[in-house]
C-alpha cells in the first residue's frame, strides 16, 4: 500500500525497512532508547512521511481466529472470548506521532490507511491498547463505553485497576475510534515498562454506522 494526502505519503513496510519507525518510537516512548520487541518481526509497519522524514507510525498485525492469543495485547488481557467472537482481526499497536508534527492531515491519513487495510484484509475488528497517563487522567470519559460481556476481555495482567475517574482529555486516536463505535475494557492495566496505564480497545467493523462509514469512504476518496 502506498497512498498520499497532500505532501504526506503512507506506506506499509516490513521490519527490515522500518528503521525510521523504530527511531520515532524510541524517541517518543523511551527518550531515545530502543523500543524494538519480539512482536515487530511478525508485523507490518505503517509509516507516514514527507520529504523531510517520518511524522507517524504504527505496528499492524493481521490475525485469524486464535492468532489473536499470540499478539501483544494478549500479554495483558484474557482475549479467549474475543478471539472466538471474530474470525479475523487487525491488531494496531505502537502508534505514535512526532511531537513536532501539528498537521491534522497526518492523523487523518493514519485513520484512512487503517480503514483501507481493514478493507483489503477483510478484518472483522480493529483492536489494540490505548495508553493513558499513569494517573489515568481521561479515563472518566470511558464510563459508558465498555465492551459487551459476550467477548469483553477478562483480567490477566498482575497489575490492573478499575477505570480512573480523573478528568482529562482522551488520546486523539482513541477519541476517533470511539466516534466510530469502539468499546473498551472495564479495567486498565498498569504498564510499568512505559510508565502508563492502558485499556483494551476494539472497533468491530459492523459497529460503524452508515453515516460514519460514509465519512471513512470520504477519507479514502481524498487520499
């Protein structure tokens, strides 16, 4: 995949071609230290760039059935019911934007790119972890957005907590997901590695309303 929006280009690469993405992740998540892990090799990597360099990236893994149980998110959440509920999934992780980038076309192109990949792969759901500050600021906005009991993730990680009631803004990509019908876990996981909290987040494709689907189509038509 190679699509453009204005001066920005989105492309999918293998780990061997993802050096710029790994560098951005190191800068954003670990103050320059290496952020690579065992899940990078089996994934594809989405890069959004212009002539001056990379502005955003994400790690993408297409999964079928029980493959969900081998992914990054499944380290932290019991996804047994979730994996049984969806025949195919796109796990999205390590999403980051360069702090200096203020161009709104970048997150729009990121979302449009994810929509295109979901369509090409026939994924029934898009999911991953959404990170919050260590105090949980912003989680209060998730009170009525829990996943249905039929496939909601169960607690698995050693360090979990109820969703915080601390007010604050939502992460921008999570806010976009929620506007399309995404739901979250009823608990947060303490991520000591990155010094954050995160919640499981899933967007079933069938949950996207016709109006929101038309908006996604418009994004795709524009790139």
